[in-house]
C-alpha cells in the first residue's frame, strides 16, 4: 500500500511534453504513472509517483525532475 504520493505537472506545447515524457520513461519504469492531457494549444504532462517509503519516493522524484530539467534546458538552448 502506498503512503506517499508526489505529483509533478508541466504545461507547454505537445511536442515538448512528448519529448520530456520520453526522457523519463527509461529512468524509473514502473515507479510512476504519466499522462499528457490536451487543453487547447497547450498540454499538461502529469507524472505521479507513489511509495510506502518516503526516501524511495524522493529518489524517484529527484531522478524525474533532473531528467526533465536537463531535457528542457537542452531544448531551450537549441531554441526549440
């Protein structure tokens, strides 16, 4: 049973959301659920992780945020 849940929500263009999602899929398979929801021209990428162990949850979220940040920064640097 999960005792702790963390949710990360990113909002922006669909193409970037798809790239971001692909960047985290290999990182922690099975440790989180993700969803892209469209709202007009923008979408929301939601990542939800849960665990009965807070340190495990923190490690998972830290990994996810590090990947998302690195990819988003790279895309910005490339002018995407």
